């Protein structure tokens, strides 16, 4: 976009590949108008060098933003529904609950982090995340981790 000059034509396959919102599209369109740059959108057969092309360009930009808003709303509703059903997001846990407690016990017993990583076949960030979560877990405020039933 920085290299487009007056008299150039920018060709894109689809309008939604150029900008994410009508506001961004309007800014790009204004810039192109001021600098004498034409836009050609292949899929929608838009050529902003013509009045009908400019009209179609603006109409499709509004429709594209509306579709994005609908998609975002459906996604938000889907996530909320999944959370209601207690569906977990993200990657499955590397270790079971009992293995996590064992990892914390090993760490508290003084096992070096390098040995913990090899024993449980996890990364350093995962190990620290588990240790941090279990160490500050509200379920066991003043309870020794060794006293927990597994």
C-alpha cells in the first residue's frame, strides 16, 4: 500500500481481503481518491474508476462489515453456550490431576526442574504453570500437599 502511486491500479481478489471494517475501507477509498488510484476487485467486478463501481464498492463494504458483525455475534454466543455446558477450550491437559500433585510434591521435595521436565515429559512453562496454580489453589489454603488424597 505504501508503494502505490498516482495513476496506479490496485487489484484484489475480494473486498474483504483489503480491509476489516467499513471505516478502514472508507479511509483507503479516500486515500485512493485523493491520490488518483483506482481499485479493482475481481470477484465482485468492481472498478472504482467508474461511478457505478464506486457505488457498488461502498454497498459491498457495508454488507461485508454486517456479515463480520453477525459472524462475531454467533461466535460469542457459541462460546457462551459451550461454557454453560462446561466444555473446555484449548489443548487437553498434559498430566492428570494426580500427576500434577505428584509433580508439585517432587518439586517441594527438591527435585531439580530439569529432572521434573524429563520425568513428566512436559515443557518448562507447563511445569511452572502447574506448580503456580496448585501452590495458590484456593481449595487447599493451609493444607500440606502431601496430605491430599489422590
